[in-house]
């Protein structure tokens, strides 16, 4: 377990956020941490959608249960958190 800094680019938000998460967090937990800074503040919640995390510029999100330390992301790398319909 180690503190791991990422930069979060949340879909529909105009602010990039510094996100301090744990290397043992799943991508679902990383998305929830990012949502805490954006959803309900500058981004409206989307019922019937889930949040997915992907490396900035990638089309494919990481598996939802993948641990952060298994993604190959580097500290301070930018992630995109996007909505996906259920």
C-alpha cells in the first residue's frame, strides 16, 4: 500500500484534479475518488451510467477490478474518467 498521485481529467469537467489514491485501489475506487472532486460540483451525476478509468488518450478503459499498481501508470500521469451506459 502506497500513496500514488494521479491527475484526473473527469469527463465534462473543465478542471484537472490532483488525485491521491492508493496503489492497491481498484479502478472502481479510483473512479469514485475522482468523482468526489467533480460530480455534484461541476459535473452532474448520470443515473444508469458507471464511471470507467482509462489512460489519457486511450480508447479502452482499464478493467474495473484491476488494481492501480497493475496498470503501468506512473505517478502524476493523467487519467480520464468517463461515463459508460449500463
